[in-house]
C-alpha cells in the first residue's frame, strides 16, 4: 500500500529525509469489523533546548492521549520501555520496541527559540517493518500554541496509519450548564475538542441553545432568549461580536445551521404556533420559506454538497426524518422504524445521517444511510440527543442527560461503529455540542 | 520555519485573549423583555387580596393550564381556567400578557420548542375567542428549558407541560 502524504498540513518536511515510498504493513482499516487497538509508544519528546523539557513531556502526553482516545490505538506505558529516545536523529533501536510489542513508535523533539517561538518535530516508525512511515514533519508556532502543535502531530499519525483524515486539531462550541434543573444557567462556551482551552462566549443572563459552527469555524450560529423571545444570532469567533439575524415581531426563530458555503442559514421560524423551515442569505438578510405545512418542521441540516436538506417533521403524526431539495419541494420520508426521530445531521462524508431516536422511554444516538436503510443504534440512555459529527465523520459527539431531580447534562462521544463511548471533559455540565472543522 | 503555520497559531492565540475579554461585556437584553411567570422568578407583584392585582390573577384566577403528552389541545379543565383568565383580562385593561408554552423533558430540544409554541398559540387563540384583543397577547415557547417540577416521572412531567399566562403592564 502506498502511504498517503498529508499535503493539507501546513508543515515542513525535514531536509535530507527522503519520503519512504515503499509499502509498509502498519495500518488500521477502520471501515469495518472489530478493531484490535494498535499498540504504540510515544516516549517523551527530546528537549532540544534547555527550557523545553516540560513541553517535550507534555506534548508527547497530548499525542498519546489523542491517539488512545480514539479507541483505535493503545498506549504502551513508559514503565514498559526497554530503551528510550535521547536524540531525535539517532537510529531507532527497533528490537527494543519490538520486544514490548510497540507496533508504532512516535519520536519527537521540541525546542524553544531564543525569540520565544516553539518548534516541534516528529517521526513515525513502523517498528515491525523497521522503517519510518512517511517523512518527519516540523511545526513552528508560539509556546502558548503547544497543544495545537501536539494535535497536529496526532492528526498526522492518525492519518498515516488509518489512511483517513483526522480530527484532533479541532474545537467544540457547546452550552455550558450550571445550577439545578429548575434554575439552570446556560452560557456558550468554546474549547479544544479534548476540553482544553475553555473560553466562555456569552454570560448566563439569557438562555442560549444549540450553537453551530460555520464551515470554516469562524462564526457560530445560536439561539438566545436575550430579548425574552428565542432569536437566532450569529457570533464572530475572533471578535466575539454578535448580531441578531431574524427578528420579525410575533415570531420565534431557532434551530439554525449554515450551508456548506457559509452563505446561507437554514432555520425554523414559528408564527401563529406553526413551525416551518426557512433559509436566509446571511449577507442580504433575504429569506425564503421552504415548507408550508400545519405540522412542525424543524432541525434542518444541509447535505455536504448543499443541494439537499434533512429535517424532522411530525406531518405523519409522529416525529420522522425527511429529505428534500435545498430550495423546497416535496419532502421524502426516510425513517420508518419504531419510535420518534429527531435532530438529524448529515455526515461530512455525505453517506450517513446521525439523529436522535426516542423509543419506549429511552433515547438513542443512531445513524442511517441517506436512503433510510441500515439504521444503527449507537447509544442508549435516559436522554441522549443532539449529535454532531467529527470533521472526518468517524466520531459523533452528543448530549447525555441523567435522570431525576439531580439530573445533569454532559457531553459524550462515540465512534460511528458504536464503540468507544466516552465522556468529554468539560468544566461543569454541557449540552448541544457542535464540532468545528479541522483548523488550518 | 513555516510562516503559514506560524500565522495560524498566532491568530488562535490572539483569539483566546479576545474571548476572555468579551465574556463579561455582553450588553443587557432588548426592549421587549418581560419577567418570567414562574413564582421562583419573583415576577409577580401586588397583594393577593386585591382582585385586580397580578398576584390575584396568578393564584386565585390561575395563571396556568396543563397539556397531555405531545398534545396542544385545551382540555375542559384548562378551558374553565382560561375563561376566568379572559374575564380577568377584560376587567383589567391595564394589563397585557405573554403566554409561555412549555414541554416536559421527554423530547428533543427543537421539537419541544415547536411544541411549546403550539401550546402557547392554542392558549392565545382561546383567549382571543373569548374577546381579548390580539395585540394584548404575545406568545413565547421555552420548550423544555424551564421545568418547574424536576423529577423524571409523570408526576413532574404533567406539571411541566404547561401554558402560563404572564401579565405585563400594557
């Protein structure tokens, strides 16, 4: 198999290290079947300047955590190591790593420049083949950006071994929740996908709901009650400035999502008790009504090519999923199983739809193909809802709320195979996650 | 050194600083704000004994009605409460109302917002039929965002599936 080289990474190949083009056996096929986690070793990176030793350790740990967190890789602890890596350029003692069954070895080096800049480089080895997998990569940035550089290393390792794009250098915007169920305070918060670098985007004076990233991650759509009524706002991530998008008197607007080109916003508007789908050109503010039915039409999501919309409607008497043309027209129902179907989201690859399913008093995160076939339940709990896709379409993050008077909402993630269910680290409670694209 | 990469990270850091600053500078709410009708919110003033007070409306007339699961139909019990509300509103022309629609937690967020809107709208239509001027009645849905009973069974859910008529000065 020929390795795909990651041209999308803004990084430099190190000089004097020709790319390996030879086939190598180190590979995880994550498209089907049961996966045995691939054992890897990520020893502390080598500190190439005297003040980089802590960063060298921390960066290796973030890389190890990223990879282990996928459930596809298994970290071999430092205590098992026979040898360690003290020089980035010295030949690797493959036998020592083979002996502890490390199939992949990640070596790296970190240096802090006199001006304060940070350089991180790494190599990935296929231990059993005794070869380097891909070429060494080097990232440069500022010291405060060290976690992003670590995630870039993880992204490259994941891509080289799985042959798929990754998702570690990404962010999540969500609703941070504190306080009891009958006095819950909600604020928009943004963090790295792994919970680091948390920042709040709003205060808790008004209820905020369901933030959604733009396709480039530069803007966030959300619903806020700051006027006392639900209205859609768009927030610029860099400046944290926001403006209201939709404020017709006597209406409510909610459930916004961007089109793949970031120019159009799909949303629900309620007038006279009836909720229908609309879209708006975000620059001109011009709106177009897409449905006109007495039933509830809400939670719309574009296909990745922007030509179709999946949404939920109770026109049949219960909540079901429908697909229609992005300009309206006759919707086609795609959900026919037991229970109610809601909050559908089209996958970034275009082949699947993730949704919330409510059946017999339980809630599930599930996926189906876009024709409604091969429905697959991924999770089950008292209340799971609101799926969002990882940038590579492999993982789904969602809200899980526990039962009872002390019930709390948290973020969870699960692989689209249904494996690797994990709680996402947040400060306090969290709901309504939206996963950003991979950062540039 | 790679300039593109460097620039990306630097920008990310500046952004972090901006977020920290902005977190506490959101301006206050707009002009059509009203106080929530739930007793815990402390939005009701006046003496209960005074029949023209909001407190009397809330506690003696009855400011809320309940709905069945996934329904927005006004039950006979609810209708008699709304009849009293209409009478009170006809006698106390200084007041307008915002009708809140609420849902229980057994449903997705978006659907519950839409369902709450249906409920609030049904209440509004009923009051209009009983002679209240449409321009005195606004509606809002809180979906499942504002439960008043917090257990996870029907005894609480039935209290949370509600329409609440919240008075405001005209």
